[in-house]
């Protein structure tokens, strides 16, 4: 992967291998490596990585991830460190069709009795328990719906019977403090009157309260797959389901890892299907085989696309807000895309204007301590990533790698007691290093405010890379790329219409369906025109098309 290994890279690899070995995770890495290699051999398109696993240099060496963690300053301890007790999660993105091929390979390799999907338990929420009880106790449907509509249901409230019926309306720890509007408080009063009435409605509400939170139905976890070292039925109870050919565990995800089996997430990513489809057409039409994982990251044409905000059909950069910021930011290096991917979320979005102004020199880039420049210069002095907080805590306050990860977790989850302990440690370390403690106090306060918003740089880098790949194809081979995008939306006529408009804006010709030239998918003909795929016609069954 590197050709020559630098001294610090060697130290990093030794540290990682030692940690993986002492924590007993070597087998886990090998299993993941094996099914990813098998997937690539089967022609499945596999993402560059996902989540904190991209911080592992070992994972990069053995082909699990395709992002160089040394180059982008990604941290292994964000993924795995001796203080972390739970199993690491290596999630993998596959193209939609290829995902099933890899699952089939795993089943074939380890045996049908050692691979399973994970059950999920749906519980009765407040409204559904009221409706279910009302149906059984023969309360008219209109009445049941009326009661359900009175219940405030903003996710922030976390409304349940305990709050709805028994929490005080005003004063400390009351519904008022939850942020309910006066209208919602009125509705709660109405529900309480019904609850206290002796008639049928009151009885329904009392019964519904007893049932709230009980299991109502089972489902299957969308992506999780379990691989066990021996026959699963020796380890956990299993069941079958009409929705899956695989076994289903009867323990849910939270419990399952304690049983000594490993959980992997096999995720289908539509954008990988688009890339795969586009690459196939580019090879057919131009005779060029592009290795999408090794395209140049300084391609001017690709960055022009971002700078003009022409990011329809570009992974994670499609929203109107993102387009506006792209035009203002005018990104010219890959680091800008990583940062924007991390900043464009509720909370940190407020820092985007500062980020843009600092890039263009309209706002001064200021570092509280000169030592911070090393890690904050790529984001113009703004703390964007959790990794930056972790690296700075080691540099300024002499934290160990493990300490730095504990700090990240505590800041993300606002664990006040842990933070207070760590602050003392940080200040002692900073004092030893001869830093001005007043400034360090300010840095710590800033971190406490920022860090709940700080994002995992490993994940952001991986997804910015997929976005860059899609933009590269759109910039250089717009016909094939857009045909791939249209194919990915077969059966969704609204989206097909939207992307056909985008083709028009790009000056691409989309021809109507033609019984002689159309295939099931959208394709590109010799004249560089996109031909409508027969599968995109409403009501045309696949069998008829084939």
C-alpha cells in the first residue's frame, strides 16, 4: 500500500497489531477481509470504508478500507482502544445488487446454521396502544383517532403516559419545561379529563397505559448479519421468518454481542450501484477501464462542478443548502469536501459561514495557542472533527490515546462527572507543558460547547471520497453517469422526471423508449444520447421487458 514504510507508519502498525492481538480481534479482521476480498472477486462494488474503521492502518493494509488513514490524520483509537470493551463495528457498503451476493458467500462459507439476521422488537407506543385497546374494547374509531390526535408527538418530548397523565403542567420538572405550546397543554388537559372519567374512554386509557411499551411485533434488522463460531442454536435461540431465507436470532442487537457472536453490518448503497453501472457503460462505449478508487484527487474539472453547485445526483451534496454553500466556498481541495460533509448537519451548520470567510481571507484565522495550528489549519482554525479534539488533548494536556477517546465519548454524551475529572488532568498536563492556563481554560470551555457537534472524520472522509467519485464521473462522462443515475431510480417516476430535467440542464439528450434500441436499463448510444430504459415505463413488468 505504501511502498516504503516510514518510521512513524511502522510504529502505528505495530501499535495497532498489538492492540488487535491483545483484545482478541484478529479473527474479526480476517473474517471481514475475507468477505470483502470475495466480494471484489465477484465483481461487487464495495465502498471505500465507513465509520471509524477507516482510522485503522491495518484495515487499510489488508484491503478492508481504501482510505489512507496516515495521509488524512485518522485515528485508530477512535475505532479501537484498550479502554473499549464492546466489539468494534466494521460496517461495509456494497452496491445494492452485490450485497446479496456477499451475504450468499458468507452463508456458503460458514454454513447456513452459523449465519443469521437479527430480530427487532417493535413496542407499543402511546398512540398505538390507545388505538389497539380502543379496537378491542369497541370504542368507535373516530373517538380513538380524536384522542390520538390530542397527544403532543414531537420527538423532542419523548411523550409517554407517565408524562402525559402524571407530570405536573407547570413548575420544576413539568410539561412546561419540556417546551409544550399553550395549545398542546390544553390538549393534555383534555386527555387527562378523559383519563379520569368513569366511562368507556377512561377505561380504554387505563388499559392502554398498562400495555404501553410491551412488544407488539417483530421485524428484521435491515443490515445486521451475525456470524457465529459454531452452530447458532447452541449459542442463542433462533427462529425463522417469512421475510428472510436466513435464520433469525431471537435476541435483539443490544443483547446479541454478549452471547459471543459477531455482528456485521452489510449495507446497500445506491450510489455504488450508480458508479458500477456508469463504469460498465464507460468501458463499453469508450474502451476505458477506470479504477475508481485511484482517480486523481486534484482534478480541476471535478472541483469546477462543486464550485458551480452543480451537485444534483452527487452523493451527500444534493440539497439546496449544500449547493448554495458550495458556490460560496468554491472548494479546491479534497479536505474542503471532508469538512463540508462534517459541517452540514444540525448544529455545526452555524459555523459554515465562518469556515467560508476564513478560506477566502475575509475573516482572520485565529488559534488560541500556536501549537494548535498543526491540527486546525486544514479547517481554518475551526474545530470540526472529534479527531482534532483527541489529537489536541494529547498534544496540549499529555493525554494518552485511551484518555483522548474517553474524552471524545464524554463530550459527545455530555457526561459531566467524567468531564470534570478529565479537566483536572488536562489542566495539569497543560501546566507541565508550560501553556497559559487561562487560555487552556477557554479551550476546554470551547470544546465542551463544540464537541457535541464535532463529527467523526473517518466517516466524513470515506463519504466525501464517494461524493468525489460520483462528481468525477459526472464531470468527465456525464452521459454514462446520468444513465446510471436514471437506472438506479427505475420504478420511481418522480425521480426519473427530476433527473431527466437535470440531463436537460447538462445539455444531454434523453431519447424516448425504443423497442429496437432500449434495454431494460437506461443506456448510452453511439451518438452519446441517453436512451430511455424499458424498465422505467410504469406498468412494464420485468418479464415482459426481458
